[in-house]
C-alpha cells in the first residue's frame, strides 16, 4: 500500500493527469485551497477508473504555506 499526498496548488491538473502504476490498495490524497480548486473531470475520471481510494481536503489558508503545514501534519497523522 502506498499513499500519494498531492499539493494541488503546486502541481495542478498536469501533476496528476498521468498517474500510472497505482494499485487498488493505494490511496491518493489531494490537498487544495480556494486559490486552486478546479480539477479536470477527465483527470478525476481517470483516478476513479484506477479503482484507488481518493480523498480531497480543502485547506483554509490564512498564512503563507498553510496548505504545506496541513499536508505535513496529516502525513504525520497517517
């Protein structure tokens, strides 16, 4: 089992559109904010077709790097 933590503010749709080699036991966790909240339906459809668990987390940002801090905290939790 692998976990893929995605900072969507940094990679946007191009960073996840060609994810390959994912296994059914893998999990993709996408962190996004109000500044970057749109994902291509084609990309999201491809993720669901791979039959991997996908979770999305909307981050409330008020300070610089808020998304990074919340992603890192959740990484430690997992």
